[in-house]
């Protein structure tokens, strides 16, 4: 089978692991930087040009590994492959939705997936009201398109919350507010969904005094057994966003598990290290069962 990994670098751990497992299982694989792809449209014959070559007809399947900074262009490249009949482990619409936390939570709320109490607004004149809608401080302030724990701030008082919000609103930055779930104790759950099953899950805990649990922010992890409800949330969330491969983040609260966000390009390094699950192999095996080679 011919596989493209859409990734900005061959040296990223998850990209390397996918290459290793695909080659080990006998597939032909290329790493294509979506940032270096151009799309030519006209005469009803689209082309995707990479390093002077039209690659639109080459792959049987693509594995998008697209970061937030180039999500719109990356999703456009994925869409062009999709319209040409190429299978993708992340649908273009799902990539765009998952990159925007508010859009994700709107969909989840509509589908009755439990989420933290959330407020988003562009009105700097009613900051007091926004904070009170969440029951008062402390509150979590998030950039709508932040990743790896960046752009996530804990405001412990109304004064600090107002100061932060006023600054961000004046910078024309898209943000949202969420209730602070104290009992989560700086921990969250990351579940990896591949197809119709959760293949691995870990609990992440932030450094001492740090409420963010992301491994990229210095957190640690350990394998964890999900409850039936947590598994259902993870599977439904990936399904609702059209992401056959996804990382689903949840926290455990007094009310039960709450979905925080969904990642369309989850990293494998921490998950493989802490759970000993071969995530990359699971992705390749999923592709093998869902994609036919082009004739």
C-alpha cells in the first residue's frame, strides 16, 4: 500500500514511528510536508504539487499530522486528497473542528457529551458577568486554538481574571472561559482512539504547583484503565468530529468524566512510553483493514 504522512518533519517522534511500522509491515511510505504543497485548480483537474511533482494520484491513504499553526492550509490539502478518493485517518472538516476548542465543545454539548461549564464571548464590557456565569473565580482562561497546554491560564481571583481578559480582548484574541475543576488535582486522561476502539489511555499529572498536566509542560504520565463511561465519551467524541484516529482529553470530576478537548494529531511518544502500547502499529493495522490498494 502507498501511504503519505503529511508532516512538517521526518524527525518528529510520531512521524518516525509511523514510518517504521509501515515499512515493517511492507508498505511504501513517504513523508510529505503539507506546508510545501501547492494546489492548482482549473479545467476540473486539480493538482497537488510537491517539489515539482503532481502527487495527487500517488497515495492510497494519507495520515495527516497537522499542527495548529498551519491547520487551514493542511486541511485544504487533506480535502483535495479526499475529493480524489484517498482515504484519510483524519477528515479535513474534523481537523478544522478539533483545532478550535469552542467549535469542538459546541458539537459535544449538542451531542450531550459532558463538558466543563464554558463561556465564550467577544464583549469586554461584561467580563464580570462572564466570570459569574461560571460561579466566580477561580476560572480557566484558554486560547481557542492553543495546543500542548500553551495559552491556558488559571485566574485565581476576579481581579486577575479581569486583567487577563481585558488584555486578551484588546489583542483581538479568541478565548474562552471554563470552570476550574479543583478535584481534578492537576490531572487529566488522554485516550487514543483508533477506529472503533480505545487502544491506549494514560493519566497525566502536572508538576507540583502546576494545574496543566501536559507532558510538553513537564508533566508525567502512567497507564490508566478507563471506565465504561470514559471509553464511550472518547469513542463518541472522535466519531462526532470525523476523526478515525484521535486523542481525547478528559478530566475526572465529582460529576463524572468531562471532555476537555480532542486532538486530531495526537503525539505517540508519551503514550507509547507510559502504556507500552505500540500506537503506530495500531494505526497502520487500522489502515490495512479499511483501505484497498488502487488498481
